[in-house]
């Protein structure tokens, strides 16, 4: 068995599981964002006969899309979420401005190796960066199996392996790698599957850089993504929690449905072009489209590492007068760290606006909406039409360096033009 | 379980953002049903008849895994969704809300918008009554059929209790 199969076997009380089998497994943590909590609580209250949540300490609620509601209807939703959490004894509620739910999860030590994590957010696939199994499930699952019984139903996925070797050239980073992989694999290249990421490139990355790989695996359709936990992961977890955990590793003879090899040693900046995440092109093949808005934020690009990369390009430069550059740190810790390192001053002086820790413009509800015909370049995980305002607006996905370079020039720009200048 | 109705055809990679956009998902299911998919085909929610079938390309309902997409379609009256492939969240959530779905690679080449289909939802046999052609979809897994037969996960749990083995 591989890591995911072993975790699902343990959680369902079985010696062995095989791909295709459906198991009922114990869930260790349930993470719900504001949208999810609203929808799940409605199902729980109106469509089930359940009245109690027996283990509220297993539930983490993060108000991350609405950092501060802009209108009465959203204020009402948030008021009701807070009241519902209180009624059911859910203490782990992180209110607007705390950051993106997955960032809160790893920073606050809620996720540990060996766990089964389910969430209302589709990027719950990210926990495989920490030796855990994570996947998104729906409102009905949450409102019954999850919250009431502490369980989930899962079809054991087949596994494909993505082997990434090589050392990145200057001007490219993890976001370019993941964008390239999704482009090659296709946005449905891993539907229902688990994707294991391995190789010398993956090994060389920090735990949080790696985090982007399983997180973005859902953009190939994956059920989950994972990486064999190493000493870096153990150290990362121990710095955040003293609770015990169990490590699961692949058996030496595991089989994959397919193995895909990537060498990133000559990779240049990659752009996810409209209208899908998998429409990846090398920057040389993308026209220098004029942009109106540039965003560094969202779960695929709001870590301190992302802001440091953007700062390399923006230091001593100004944002183009016709571009709005929005900076949205992924959590309060990241916000504080960026402040301590002088990055927030740097961005602000360059002409950017700094927003509270949140999902920012990803699923636009309280900031950064686009009008028809507008163009945005962003580190967000997704660019589907209609996610960020008008379905007639377009979104290009890129690394923090490419977004910063484009913000300066006012059009899609290769960040390597700024390096060594 | 048989479904017989006209079909509405959609393309590849239609995201949940266009099925039930963020602008409608907090306004209750009656409102959602009145506006479902209108960003792709404005006439769809107005002309949809109860039981109608959606035939879609690959990766139907990718992007956010919101249950509002299958539930909104079901409440609007959609009787079945057939696609080349589904996002896993839609696949899962459709079964959980009791909306029948069938995965059928190659279906978009054999069905035109407006064709009348007669479909056995449990065996996956699709008869295109307009063209006379028969198409075989992937038969759904037994657990999915169980969920659909009960009308979704909540009723399944109510009637059968917590499953230990499925």
C-alpha cells in the first residue's frame, strides 16, 4: 500500500484497502470556511434531524472569503455562522481577517501526519504536504457523516506519480512548476486519483513550497495529493504542535497507474491563460496583454515566500499608474512577518494596496472584482470565468515574480527582464 | 430507473462558477434554481422542463466543489447529467443529493442538443431516440446507485443507518 491507502486503511479499521473500494473512515479534523459553514449549517438545521455535534473540538471554522462583509446580507450570514458555532460548542472559530482556512490549519497545528482531514474547500487536497490525507467533501457529507458521526465515505483512489527533478533557473519558482505540470497533465488529468509528488526538486523544497503541489493537484481533478513525509515535515509539525502523530510511508513495491517525469532545470515562467487553469503557456508564447489588476494572494500564492519573491522584483520600482496591485497575505502570521521584513512598506511605497489576511479576490465577495473586458494577472489558484466578477473578464495565472513584473510594466511581463538589472 | 427527456448540450470544463455563481448561491435554492446555468445559456432555467437531461463534455463542474451545483440543477428539474467526465466533487455531491449522473466517454459526439434520450440510470444504457443510436455509459458503482435510489445521503442514513461496509 502507499501512504494514502495506509491512512485510509487505518482510519477505516482495515488491514488493507485496494483502489476502487469504498470505505467508511474516521475523520480527524473537519475544516469549514465561511461559505461552507453557511451551506452546511443550513443543511444540518433544515434537512436533517440531527441536533448535536458530538465532537465540536474536531471542527475548525475559518471566515476567510469575507474578511469584512460589505453588505447586510453577508453580515447576516456571518452573524448566523458565529451563533451556530457557539450553539454547537465549536471553539475553533477564526473570524474575518485570520487568513485562508488551510493556512490557519497548518499554522495552528491542527493538521498532523497520518490524519484524515475533510473540508468544505476543494483545496483541502493540500494536507498531503504534511503526511496527512486531505480531500474536499460536500455539504450533505459534512452535515451528517462528518459532524455527527466523525466519519466520511471515500472511494480509495488509484495513484499516479509525478516525478519532478532538477534545479530551477533564476526567475522561476514553484508556481511555474505547478502551472507547467497542470498544463502537461491537463485539468482533468488526475480526476478521482491521488497524485504523489516526488523527485529531487520536490525533496529540495521547503515544506511550505511543497504545499502548493498537493494544493493545486485538485486543478488536475485529483482527489488528493501527497508527498512522502521527511525530516523537514517532522520538524515543521513539531514546531507547531506537541500532539503525537503517526507517519505513514509507501511500501517499497507500490504500483502506480502511471508515472510522469518532469525536469525543471530549463523551465521559464509559465502562465495559466484564460479560461482554464490547465491552459498553460510559456511566457514567450503569451502576448504582452495589457492588464488592469495584479494580485498576489490566494491559497496558491499568499505565503511569506511568495511575498519575498514579489519583493525581489518590486524593490525600488513603482506599479504602473494604470494597474491596481493588490497584496493579500494568507494569514496574520504572514502579515506580521511581511511587516517585520519591510515587505509591506516596500509594496505600499511601490503603489500597491495591502488587504487583510483572507482569500482576497479568489471567489470575489468583498474586494477586487473585475468588470467586463478587464484583465487580471494573479497568483490565485483558479482563473475560471465568473469567479472574480464578470464572466467577460479574464484572469491570467502566474508566479509572484511574474505578477510583480507585469504590475510594473502594465502588461504581461517576463520577470527575468528585471533580474540583474 | 429510467429517464426519458430532451437533452441540453454543454461543452468541456464548465466550472461550478458558471453553474451556480457566487452571486446566487446565498439566496436560497428557489432563487438558485431560477438562475442555474444562465451564465452559459441564458434561456436554460426558463425553458428547462422537469426531467430534462444535461449532456456535457469533459470535467463537468470543475473548480469549487460546491454542493449548490448538483442541488441547484436537481431542484430546477434536471433529471440526469451525462458527461464525458465529471469533477470528483460534482460526482460525489450529485450522488449525495440524489441527482442521477452517468459518465460516458464519447457521448458528446453521439448526441445533439435537443435530442430525446431514454436512459437506464442504473445500467448506463443510453438510447438516442432521435438518432436511433444506443450508447453505453460506465455503469455507476453500487454505492452510488444506492444513494440515488434513496434520494441522497441524508435519506440513505435515515433509512439504513450508518453504513459499516459498502
